[in-house]
C-alpha cells in the first residue's frame, strides 16, 4: 500500500541524505514529495542542485505517513522556521514516522520530541541531544517508537531499509 512521504530540502543539505531516501522510497511505490521553504533551486554540500516538488506552504496542512529530515547544515535552517518545527511536532504526535539523519536531530530538538527517547546523530551534536533530554548511546542507528535516527550517509542505508519495512507494517 502506497504511503505519503515528505522529504525536507534546503541549501547545504547533505546531498546523499536527501537523494537516497527520496529515490529509494519512490522506488518502493510511495507518494514521495520533496518540500522546501520556497520554490527555487537548492544547493547541497556536495555541489548537487535540487528543486523541490512543493513549497512548504503548499503542504503545511497536509498529513503524511512519514517525514524524512536529512542532515548537513540544512536542519539548522529548518529549525528557524516555526511552521516547519510545528509540522514535525504535529506529525510526531499523530504517529507519523519521523526519520532523521546526521544533523537532522537539530530539528527534532526544536520540535521538542527527543526527551526520554533513544536518539542518535552525527557525534558533533550529541551534547545538544543529551541537553535536550535524549538518551544518546552513540549507536549508528536508533528506533524508538515512530522516531528513527542514524548518524551519517553510511548508517542511513540500514535505517532506510528498516523504514521501508516499517511502512509495510
């Protein structure tokens, strides 16, 4: 059964952490849309260019089965956008899967959804997670209820494999 999935996009995104989940979940037959604050061309950390399928304001009131938050430095921009923070919090509270990679948990912290949850991320933001009340053990991947996190592009692969399974459950 096809699920509705949102993948966030912004400048300074980790290219592979955007592209792989976007393409892999489309390959599974899901209705996947890339969503960014504005309709323009965005530049990844590795030099790739991406254009979003939708502008955030077009989907902010929609409901998705999963929200994918790639890493890079993009999450620092998304967490400054209160509507995007509220969007993540609402989806989390309503049971949607929130899958976040690398620096993505910065946005989870701002959405106030990590306290008491097993969460991992790129090691540079472990103190941010701990200070926000997350249980951080330094694992490559964590799954705690509808929250899924991984540390980098390599550990993202098994997380996306598990996400594909979870979407079938």
